[in-house]
C-alpha cells in the first residue's frame, strides 16, 4: 500500500476510536463508575513489601526503566527466568510459563493474565512535562534513523524485510512506539520532500521545538489526536490498565468517556492510586540516585535472598534423592511419549543459569549497586552516541535541556492541562516514595543494630564506644566540680 494511503488509513482508525458511539455523560458516568468500583474491590492479601514468585516490571515509557531492566534486573534474573518476548505484546499465557521476571510496556491489565497472589508489581513514574518532552524527542530520534533512505517507500520496504526474520524485539514492535515512530517517520519524510521542492531555505536555529521546516513542532504534536490517544495522561492510563493496548474488554469505552468528560478522570485516578499503593516498589525518575538505592534494597535484596533460599532447598532435595539410590529412575513410566526434549531443555536452562546463580550467592546489595553504576554509565554513553547520530540527520533541530527551558510558557501550561491526571498521580507517587524511603531507612537501621549486638566484633565496638562515652561524661563532671570549688573559694575570700 502507498505510504500516504497507509497514513490516511491510520488517521481514520485513530479518529474512529477517539469516542464510542454512545458517549453522553450519564452513560459514561455509569460505565466509568462501574469499572472503578470493580477495580477498587480487588484486594492484596499478602504483605506488599514481600517479593513474590513473579516480578512484573510495569515499564512506563520514558521514565528511565531501560536502565533498571539492563543494569538491575538482567543481573538479578537469568535469561531462562525472563518471560519470553517481554517487551512485545505477549503472545502466550504467562500462567503456563515458568518465568520469574516480566518486564513490559504493557499496562496493568496484564495482571488479568498473571497469577495475582504470586505476582509483585514495580514501576517508575516521571514528572509529566519532562515525560512529554522525552516522548516527543524519542519519537523523532528513532524516526530520523530512517532518513538514510532516499524516500519513505524505500524505508518502509526495508522495515518489512528486516522484521520477519528478526530474533530480538524491535522498537517498532513495542507499544507505544509501534504507533508513534511510523507517524513521525512519515512526517519527517514529508518535510524533507517539501524542503527539496522549495530549494534553499533559511531554517530558524534558535528553537528546535518549533522548527517546522525540519520536524513537527511540539505544539502541533501535543494537539494531534494520536498524542491524545497514546501520550497524554499515559502514566495514569497505563497504571490503571486503560491504554489502547489493554486486556480489559471495557478499557476502550472507559478511556473514551474520560477523554470526553474530564471530570470522570477522577475515578480512573483513584484506581491508579490504589494500584500504586499495592505495588512492591514505586520509583521516581527525578530522584534517580535515591530510587536506584531503594530499588536495590527493596527488590534486589529480596531477589538475592530468594535465590539463596531456593539453592539451599535444591541442595537438600538433591542430597535426599541421592540417598534413595536408583529407585527414582525405576519408577519413571516406560511410555516413549514422555521422553521428549523437555528434560534436555530444562538441562540447558539450568546450565545457562549456573553462572548467574553463583554470582547471586556472592552478590550483595552493595555489589549490586557497584555493578549498576558501571552499567548505567556505559549504557548512557551508548544512548548518547546513538542519539547524536540520529539527530544529525535533522540538524539543526537538536534537543537539549537548555532548549527545553526556552519553550514558551503557553506550551508548557498546555502540557500541564492535557496531563492533569498524570500530575495528580505523580504527586501521589512522591508521597509513596517518601514513605518507602522512611521504611527502608528504618529497616536498615534496625538491621545494623541487630548486627552490632549479634556480632562479637560489633559488641566489642559497642563496648568501646560505651566506655569512651563514660570517660567523656566523667571528665565533664570533674570539670564542673573543679569550677564549682573555685567559685566557692572566691566567695569565702
């Protein structure tokens, strides 16, 4: 199909999905309230601070989650423990898989396909204005990589040839980039074609966010129907489970009602807040160092502890079986149908995880943080090089923090208004983060105290400290006594 016709078809699809056929306020209020009531009735029975069998990393786009995935989670979990095709729209029932880590851009509705009582959820949220900037910039950055092709037709054909044979997960397979990148790609080619037709033109160089000769201006981007559908209030809709990638049957109608009747968004916000309350960990992009340290202590420490416990149990079971001799092998069925590749597959999985398990046995939170620091430094350098390479193709439309600070207050205020639910959810996340921080500090302080009194070396240090304090107090009393005697002698004279 011609690229222009493809774009037109997508526009028609998006516009058709903006609102349901019946969207009057009374109907919408009933739909949204029923969904919210049902969602709020779901209770978490176990202690939310305890890591369960499956960790679901709900990755909100452009919050820095990739660094957590590569620099924390990939070090804590073996490849065999990761649910297959995590970052794609999953094509399997996770309840039938023996996986321990699910990291995905899928929204909270994924929980409907997971064993709720055995799943812990973690996420990271970001200041909504910064997230909109980052989403806009990343859409353009990835789309600009296709400008090496002479035209849009060539670029789309290349994508069609590469994707069927790809073994990994492409950005073009991941929500929401599978919608946003093609949109930006087609826009960039259209503007490049227009520049060629106009010949030499003078391009403004002072504001990359309003350089329409090169890229779609930010204000045009935030007002487009696709941004309303995929970007605005994205954190709230993703945590609530109401994106256009949702597994909830009613999600489309609820989302459309909220988009048409702003006041109904309060019900969705309450559900999203409840979801955050039930999570094992909630991080903040802006408080990066504190968030990473807390993640290592809250999540990392428990993953390491789980691995040690499981290894101990496996060793005990192995010792028990070895004492039973060959009776186990004799009890296996003789049916050849049972002798498939499953055992070989499991053996491969065990072999692939041996090195990681050994690392876990010696891993500590401190070592995990050290590894994280080295990893994130390397990852950021790679991302920076790739970003610069992509943005060279649309120079001088290069983005920076200084450029962001010069964007007009009118545009910033419009972003705030369009993302009012995300702002409220972010404030709530900040409150949760503060409580988490206090809880972790208290727990670490308690552990240090116990270590001091339970460790002979700690007792010695505590005795030394106590003795030193006693000496200081005695010297102070002696000093006061001498001064008092001097004052008394002066009075007598």
